[in-house]
C-alpha cells in the first residue's frame, strides 16, 4: 500500500488560534473586496464595467512602452497593454475602459489611433470584446443574483443535511472560503470578471467537500468516543484519520486545475488561479475553521454527544 | 449486489458505451477531417458538410471564432404609435440580412424589451456583417424578368456550366466525384420524381403567363442532368420564380457566384432569393427570382401598412398607404404593368412578388397567396413598415473572436485537458495500483459519456466548458479516492476483502453525493444566469458530475464485485 501519509497525530486543534488570526485578516480583505464590488468601486473587468479589449498583432516590432505612450497620447490614459505569446509575433492585448453606447466606435477609435501612431506598421485585429455600459450593468445584476441564489441553494442544502451546529459551522466555512479567495485576488490585484465569479461559485460548491468528509467522521467518532476522551481530542483524532483522504482528494482536482493554470492560456488563467486557491483553502478551512467552530461552541454551551 | 443486478448493469454499461460511440462518431469524423478535404466537400457537397457539422458536437464562438453582438433598438426618436413593434421590425430586418451570410447556425433573438442578440459562429467577414447589421433598411420594389427571358438566361447558365464539367480541374479532385456517381444518380432520380409531382399540381400563386416547360421532362433522362447542371437543381421553372429545394440551395448559390455564370446574366438583370423558405408538398423550397435591376419604387414613400384578417374567401390582406408623391409614382408604375408581378425587396431579398391587379394610387392592398396565413400577412406588413420607419439600432455589445484566437484556445484547452488527464491517470495507477487502473477506466468512460451526452443534447463546447471537463476529471477521481481510502481503512481494521469493499462503498457514498449535489446547485445557477461561454462551463460540469456518480460509483463497483472472491486486494 503506497501512502503519502502514515498515521499522524498532529495537534491541529491546539493551533486553531494562529489559524483564526490568518483567516481573520484575509477575511477582512475579502469583505473589503466584496463591499467594493457591490459599491462598484473595485477593479471590475470590462464584462462588468464596460470597455473594449482588442487583440491582434503588428507586422513589425513594437514595444509595450511605445504602445502605451501612443495610447495615452490619444486620450486612452487607462489603457492596459499586455504582450501575448501566440503563433504570430508582436501580438498584443489592449484594453481600455472607455465606453460609449455604440461600442463599435470605441474599437474603431482605437484602430484609428494605432494606424495614425504606427504608420507603415499595420495592426491586424484578431478579436474584439466591446461592452457598453448598459450591458455591463445587466451582467452585474445577473452576477449578483447568481451569487445570491447559488449561496442560498448551497446553504439550504447544508441546513437540511446537517444538524444545527454543524450546519452553522459549514455555512461559515463556505463563506470563509469564498471571501478568502476573493481577498487574495484583491491583494493580487486581479480583475473581477465573469469567469472569476464563476470560479467563486464553483468553489463555493466544491470546497464544502472536505468539510462534509470531516464532519461525517467527527459524528461517527463522537458515537464511538461517547464514554471516554474529551471533545477536543475526538475532533483531533477525526482530523488525523481523514487527513490523507483530505489531501489526496483535493490533490487530484488541484493537479488538473494547476495544469489548466499553467497551459490553459490567459483566458482561463485567473479562473484556474481562483479554483486552485479555493481547493487549498477548502482543505485548510475544514481543519482549521469548521472543526474549531464546533469545538468553541461546545466549550461555551455544552450539548455534548446528544 | 446480486449476480443478476451485476449482469444487468454490465449490459447497461456496454449499451451506453455503444450509444456514446454512435453519438461521438460525427464529431470525430469532422475533427479528424483534413482541411483540404473539408474545402473540397464545401465546394462539391456543401449540404453534406453542414449536416455533419450539425450532428457533431458544436463549438462555441470562443473556440470556433465568430461574432456575437447585442443591439439596442433606439426608440427615443420614434413617436408613441411607432414604437409598437419597433423591435420586431428591427429583428425582421436583421434576420433577413444575417441570412445572406450563409452562416451554419446563426442565432437571432430578442432579449428583454429592446435588445436583440445576433450570434454568427465561424463568420470571417466580421466588418461587413457589422456594417450591414447597423445599416438602415432598404425596401425596394422591382419588376421581374419575363418567363421567356428567364428561360434564356437559365439555358445559358447551363451551357456554361456543362462546358466546365467536361474539362475537370485535375485528377485529384475528380476522384471523389466519381466514387459517388452512383449515389448522385439515385438522388437525381428522386429529384425527377419530385419535379414531376410538382408540375402535376396546380400552383396557386403562379400566373397565367407561363411558358410551357413540359419539354424539360420529356427529354432523354440520362442526358438531362449532365447537360443541365444548373436547372437540374431547380424546380418549377418557367413561372415567375424558380423553386430551389433547400438541399440544393448552397450549390445554387455557389454556381451563381461563379464569374463565368455571372458573365452570362444580362447586365440589367439580377438573381435574388426569397426571404423565407416555404413548404410545398412537404418539401422545403426557397424561391429564386430573376429581377430587373432597376429600382422602380422605394420604401421611403410608404406611410403605413397593416395586415387584415382572412375574409370569407380565406384570403389575408395587407393594406398600405403611400405619401402623395409616392402615390403619383406608384400609379404610373402600376398602371403600366398591370398583370405583371412586382417584387417587394428588403435588403436584397424578395419578400413577396404579388401580381399587379390594377392601377394603384396612394392606397393599395396586397392579397396574400391562397395558402398564406394571417401571420404571413403580419410579417409582410412588418417588412413594409420597416422600410418606412426604420428604427435605428446601435451595437451595445460586440464580441469578435478571430479564428487565430479560437485556434489558440482550442490548442491550449486540449493540451491542458490531455496533460491533466494523463497526470491523474498516472497518479491513480501508481497510488492505488490495480484499483487505480479500474478508477482510470471509469474516468475514461466518464469522459466518453460526457462528450457523447453533450453531442446528443446539442450542447456547445466552449473554453470554460473544456475547463469544466477538466474539473470533472479531477472530481470524478475524487469519488474513487474517497471510496479507496475508506476501503484501505476497513482493510487495516482487519476486515475481509469482501467486507472491506462493501463497507468502503457504503460509507463513502454519502460524502460523494454531498459534494456532487452542492456542485450541481452551483452549476444550475450558472446555467441560468451565465452568458454563452459560462453556460458551456455549467453544462459540462453538471453533466460531468452527474455522470461521474454513475462511472465512479456504479461502474467501478461492478468491476470490484468480480474481484470480491479474491483474498487480497491490489489497492
């Protein structure tokens, strides 16, 4: 039998206060990001904010600096420019948040600037993403609704699946996971796009996985340990028992997402990043957030082994 | 699990595998077809290629390339009464224009109160399409070419094309044509039958002034098709219009684009298709007209047009009103052309070609053909008003995915899927040995079932959809890891192989279901609210997760059942 982990006896519960500190700080960032998004102040992608993104290539060499200067000389101060690796050389992505109700005008305006600034070096546009402000608003509304409904659905499932205390703990853990990923993305200054929202919702559903497995074991052990041992050691034992499971189940999913992150290309890059973070945090939180909540609750109002 | 259940399940699994292969076959055939063969098929049998593309798993815009635009109909400048069907008018105009691009699966849809979504997958003439969609509608009235002249033009086209056929391009291209000759003949035979049937019945809308066409059918039948490559694709010739069976349409268009064919069409004539197809004798046709190029009358003189319900004779009407100036012009036009058909053309396509009954001044009535429904009268009046009252549209969302970006996404998506898949397979085989290989087999089936289900359900594969498939692979083995870890624990406590397997599956099941249900909830929400690419993700993920319940739990179980008799377990 090949094993990554032999039988462990780590005192996870004893380290819960460190975990609370780390989680607390990151959750604050997450909340800040969350509030900023709802107020429309965060760094929203053009999906939500409106704007135009253009991809294409120049016939001859152009540096990012030249391109940036050219754009800002013509009123596109906020242009975001990235050089991309494609089969054709001199391939760039240019993104501006300027919007107008008729979005084809923006793209045409950008093309005109490039033609004027780089005479004799034609820019061939490959793809365009132009989103008018009203469409951005619609998408924002839809995303907000989707987040609320998905969270409500998951929470509802948790409530019917667990008893009260486990239910509350699982709920807090789920929210914690989503907020933590959002917080880290906020620190990394990633834009919030439709795909990021998709990733957050997906991991809200997925990160529960580890908590469910752990809680199942805790409940099983609570029955066994009914007569001997205290609550903290029961939980600790349960965590140690399922540790290899927790790690390996997350590992397979993590591996595929990691590969997607590495070779999937820039379209799904941040999406994969969010999922990777979510998978790690989901495992972490089942051990350091979900279980300690049960423990602290039990300590304050014992209802032990009902 | 009893012996009986096991046999039933095995049968079910075999059946599912066969069904999946059946559904996947067109996709594999299409995706492995070399580009040169595709091009060849496109120029010889375009309909076959379209059929194949329809059956294969369709790729989303982000992979295939193409255009997705959302238009907003600007009603701010319209008066209260004019707003009534402004969006419908715009929709009608856009549908008509988009049709001309011959895109395989265009999507034109109303969204909310005043938005229209237009999706043209695989389109390359993006700039032209955008310019065309944003344009104001062109409503024109033109006279048709006479039956005799039409026949002369057709004869010339046949001659030109027949001469071309005799001097085939080169050996390579000739071969596939030869191999399908028998098939061609059969098809031709069928067509002849249909043509005869058609002529046997009375055509309600055809006009008395038709030339005798029976001679076409009495000639030597074998020569008929080689001598008339063009007219053999048409039916009901000699009237004011030509019927093009829908399966021939692509070929007819191809022929008409041929420069040699264009050279024999008189300078002041032009061919134009009807806007819509129609069903005659259970076969789908699109009418083709030979028009006189000169614009006799313009839509700008129209003031209003309204449909009228069917009267006691079963006829539906459209009443229209013209401006004073328009009335004078129209009277001159109609007075000089009584008993001749007048084509109503929206953006280059013939909406209708009613026969002029009498001199019309500033108010007239179009009597719809015998079988026309009230809805068709409504449509025609919308078209007439669209010419009179074009509601301006603006593009508020514009996504163009160039073919090179799509190709890049396909390559990167497939690479990550293949690499991820192999890593997971390898990991499972090493870590869980033979049991891992069983799980690998289950994941492989999961992938096959998933792709087949997507093809069968007409779902669209997008880049996030590929990510969803990748995620499914990770999650599907998750379930097996849960089961195997549990079995290992049971083995450690000293249970027999049989008992350990039973306990492992039983105890892991609830955790597996929990994880999958929450994932399904999110996927359902994403499907409801997501845009195209994200819908693709939601579909792939939810189908994958649901299928994984079967493959990871049921299929591996069936295999394990067989191994229950063993003393030791390779896990």
